[in-house]
C-alpha cells in the first residue's frame, strides 16, 4: 500500500529537490514521501542496522528468484543475476552503473564503520 501511494506521488517542482546539500535533498525527499503517504517519516525509514540492510537486500534477491525461477542456483549466482538486472535497469534509465556501484561501496564502508 505504501509503495502504491509513493508511485502516485508526483514532485511538482523538481528543481527544489536538487538545491542545496545531499542532506537537504534526503530531508526534502523524506518530507515529500511522508506527505504523499500520510505516514510519519519514522514509519518509512526504520533501518538501523546492517543486519536489517542485509535482510532488505535478501528480499530483493528473493523477488528475483521468484520472478525468474532460479531457486536452484547458488547464492552467488542469484546475486550476480540481480546485479546484471540492475545494469539493465541503469541502461534503460540512463544511470551510470559503475558510479552507482562505487557510491554503494562507499556507503557500505561507512555503514560498516558506523556499527563498530
């Protein structure tokens, strides 16, 4: 239900989203999503640990396995298929996959350091 409400939400002035710092961008996006779904931000963003992040990623892998029927494959193959599909997604949506991958690696390192 939340996802369908988010999909319905349209940003009227995208220029406002890109003004200022990344922190302001994140805050603006969260505020807009909260308005769109009429729920508090705390209910939307509740990731507090790397285990929770891993569980969310596991849900993405699980969805891929369900949609593609690769349940008999090992975990590494499943993850590599997900990455390949993300590459296709990036191609279609004009996203630089290598840049996103590098940013993801930086985020991963920061999140590891944040739990120490």
